[in-house]
C-alpha cells in the first residue's frame, strides 16, 4: 500500500492521496512496513477508478507501473543482477517472491509459470487467489521501464473470465 501512496502522491500530490483515503473511508499511515487487506486495496482502487473515470483494471495497471521505480530504489538487489526485463521476470518465483515473503511474513504472492520456447515471446501464467492480474501487468511494464525497454503485453486468459489462471504473452518492442 505504501507504494500506491507514494505513486499517487508523486503524480498527484499528497492531498490527492488523502482525498482517496477519505472517499474510501480508510484511515492509516500506510508505511512500507505494513501489510494491508485486499479490502483496503480494492476500496482505494474503486474510488480512484470513479474519480478518474477509468476502469479499475487501468488503475491497477497504473499503480503497478508507477510502483516499480519505487521498489527498484528501495530493493536494488532485486534488480541488479539482470540486464533486461525478461531475465528479471523469470526470477519472480525463485528469487523475488521468496524475498518478499521474508520481508512481509504472510504476504500472498502469486505463482507464475513461464513458457520460454519462443525466442521473441515470454508467456507468463499468473495464478493468485487475489486475482490482481492487472496489477501484475502494470509491474511488467514498470520493470520494462526500469531496464529501458518497452513491452507489448497481450492477455489471452483471465481468471476474472473463468480461466484457471491468467496468461500473458510478453514481447519486447524495438526502442
């Protein structure tokens, strides 16, 4: 939640964050050390969606993309061993998320599966009871920004539409 607060405050000012909290009926400091309920996250996304006249999925994508530079500054070790976004994404299950669970015991991290059989496409399966696939897509774009890359991300399956998992097809675009 801290990264959502930081992203909103950076883009729209501290007052905008306070207005979102008030409109969502939430109270709290939202520090980087906290763990926050999905209900709080969804309440903020709903209010931001209504305020900005954007679909909730677009708000989640924006949050994910904007949070990535904040995460990279706070946890540079997660990013330093990679030369590109593909390399970074392939470490989510084995390096990034175990570290997240150490930092935030009880964190519900998603599980990803990868198909690397095509040289120009990384297919990423996303599975999480939280069903925050739009946020995951935003994180992908934010990671690409971090590595100076651009991505085309297509989603062919979605848990919100009855699929067992979400499936993304990620292609790097020319600069």
